[in-house]
C-alpha cells in the first residue's frame, strides 16, 4: 500500500493511518535493518546518490510507534532544504543508508530501527529505543565534495588545496550541466557550509588532508 505523504503542519494522523503505522512498527522493531519504500521516482535519473555526494533535500521524521512527528525540515532553519554530505555521519546512520542510490526528485519512506537511529538513550524528543520513520524528498545530487576525482577537478591550479572560488566554479558548472543554474546566494550558502565543516584550521583553504575524510582514496 502506498504510504501517504503528510504535510509538515499536521500534528496527528487520522485513525486509519495511525493503525497502519502501529502494524509496521511492530514488525520493524524486530528487525535491525533499514526499510526503504520508494514513493516516487522520476522516469529519467542521470545521477544516483552515493557516498561522498553533496545532497540537497527535505526530510521529516516520525515515531513509528504512534506516527507523531518529531522533526520537519520545512519548518527548521527558515524552511530551507538541508545540505549534507552523504555517508560520512552528518546524519544518523539509518538515513545515510536509506538515502543511497536516490535520484534528484525521488521520494522515499525510510524506516530506521533504534540501533541505526537514536539508540538506547534516544534524543529529545525521540524516546529511547525508538524506531523512527522519515519521509525524504531529494532535490539535487552533486558529485563530491568528497570524491578524490572531484577534488582533482576542482583544484584548478593543482596546488593540493581548494579555494572558495575553485569550489564555487565546480558547483556552478555541475548545476549548469544539469540544466539548473542557480543564483549567487544559492552557491554562497553551499560554499559557506562546506568550508565551515571542512576547513578545520580556518585558513580559508581546504587541503587534501582536510578533504580526504575517507582516508583511503589517493590523490
């Protein structure tokens, strides 16, 4: 049965939906694997998400036990879609797993057991040992900023470090190639976030060591 997406403004489900959630929760809590249900997938998919990609998406979180909502990206941080690098621990492990191989425009329902969510301690407002469910909609998938191939392409002067201008040029080319050019504030927001998370010594550059968070790809 296709799970019906809910609005961020809803505080509760109708009784029929709530009953269905409870049935799913009982089964999922006995399983330690992430459950993935594709709700919508574009006919054309030129690039699927993989570890190290920069992902732009909205996601909303619900408790599987009763369907209550504990997070809504559309109401957090002025409602902007969230940016993060996939597969490096910037979100809970279950989301890192569930968002792999997604296309831009794709929607999924991802059910995550406690061990891959917030664990035995929980995280307010998620209680301990809670199975959680996320509805996810991916808007864009960009190569990097974590693959060494992307680093070499961005490093125009081949000095083994990246400037903001080099990263910006790479992102602009990537979006224009996909037929989706963006305005300057869009790129500035991404770059600010990338350098905040990657420029550990705050020297205005991302070195090869700072960039290579996997520590197994060679330049």
